[in-house]
C-alpha cells in the first residue's frame, strides 16, 4: 500500500546496508505503529497521528544515516581541527608566494602591469587547488575510518596571551609593501611601461626630466616613510610626535606631486603623440586636476584618520 508509513520506510531503507534492511524495517515499523497508537488512544485522528509521527521522526535520510552509523559531514570532528590548522597554514603563504614568483617572471618577459594580473590569477588558482585537494584527502581519511595517530593536546600548546598593540603588524606590512612597490615603480616605468613609440621603444609615463631632481627627492621621501613605518611599529602606539612626522612625510610627497600635476610637469610630453586624448591641453589639464585632487583627498583622509587614532591612544 502507498501509505505515508510505507513511503517513509522505503525512503529510509534505501540508504541502509542491505543485510540490515529487514531488521530495521521491522523495528522502525513497530516504533511508528506504537507512536501512532499512542496518539490515537488520546483521541487523535489516525491519518493526522500518522502524519505527526512521521514529521517528528524527521528526514528519512538522516534517520537512515543514524541506523547505518554514517556521518553526514565532509570533515568530521576527529580531524576537523587538524584540517583547519593545516589549511590556514598553507593558505597563509603558498598562494602569495606562487603569485609573486609568476608575476616577477612575467614582468621580466616585458608584460608590465599585466604581470600583476597574471600573478593574482595564479594565486587564486593555487588557493582553489589547496582547498580542494586538502579537503578531499581529509574527507577520504574520515570516510575510510583510517586511524591516524594524532598527538595529544597539552597545556604547553597554549599560545601566549596576545599583546594589544595600537599599531597592528598587518597594517605595517601592507604600508611597507605599498611604499616599496611605489619606489620600485618609479625607475621601472622609465625602462618598461605600457606605452611604446612607433619603433617599439619604451615611452616613460613620467617626464624623464624629473629625474634631475623631483623623482629622486620623492624616492628619498618614500624611503624615509618606510623607515618611519618600521619605527612606528617598534614603538607600538601612536603619539603626537609620530603624527607630526607622518604629516611632514605625507606633505613632502603630496605637495610636489600636486604642484607637478597642476602645472602639467608630471607626465611625459611624449605620451601625446601616442595617446591622442593627451594631445589636447584641456584633457591634460583635466587629468592633472584629477591627480591633484585625488592625491590631496587621500592625504587629508589619512591624516584625519591618523589624528583620530592618536587621540584615542591611552596615555603611556
């Protein structure tokens, strides 16, 4: 008969071992009949009682998993923490390392900024592969019930209490990386940019005449900024002296940049013949204004945010 109980039994038994189906069917049917009888003795309608009992038993696939002692999970609790710890460790450096190596190799082949995109794509691919293969290995170990001798946890493994710092290490690393990349790009664009003349020779983005003074001066400011980031982290907290030093460094870089952009001295005049939209004075002026406004907005926001952080620092 196509009753709800029969349908529930069929749905449950299809996922249990064949040798136990008769046993489980007899046991489960008896349990269902007893639960229905208990409700009908209380005056419930048999059809309603049957529906309520089956609803209470829940998803037949889950019930079958309990009968078969089968865990419905990808990585069980036995190996979950090991899997998670290893996954975090591998993702912490392998994708970045692979992406960086590929970007450097690609850049040496003359692809310029395209090397960055290639490195990012490779890093993402490596991330996906690490997640997939590591999870697959642990899932197979879990499902095969392979016994792995894991080391026992001891109190010696407890990490030290973290020291709360006003200058996070991650922020310092990010700032230093950006500064180093900027320093590296200034000479790099002089020899390798994305604009070339009709003979295929490189056209620098920035005016080569700036190397007589302004670009070396800006590089000195950037190097000083790198040193400042390291010193700031060693101190571990914002102070008004640090804020003042940062303000001087930011202004020492931004003011010349804004002035060069507004006076049309920043970009290489040779770009005009190759980029037609830069050949028009109005377009160059608009681009210079955009660069100046953007640089000014960034430095103002940075200084306001730094002042807020300095004011919130507890007194030493």
